[in-house]
């Protein structure tokens, strides 16, 4: 198991492979403050770190390519 995934608390679900809007979650990146960040790839190919709350709430659904 990836050591960064071990950082996740047991109550946080692994989002790898899930799709949120135009984002596909590629891997866990780490925590910043209280938020877990995930490396995501937009359908257009852009990769970006996105926080778990932004993915789950729908606040971030793409890199900005989709208007």
C-alpha cells in the first residue's frame, strides 16, 4: 500500500478511480491542514490537486475548461 494512503484516517474512503464531474481521481497526494488532497485529471487532460471537500461537494467539477 502506498505510504501516503496510510496517512488517511480509517474513516476516509479511498477516492482513487472515482469520477466527480469532469475530474477522475488518480491518487492520494497528502494532507494540507485538515484537508486531504487528491491528484485528479480532467477530461481535457489537465492534472491538478483537488481537496476532498471540493470534490465531494461539487464545488470543483473541472479544471475550468468546461464553461
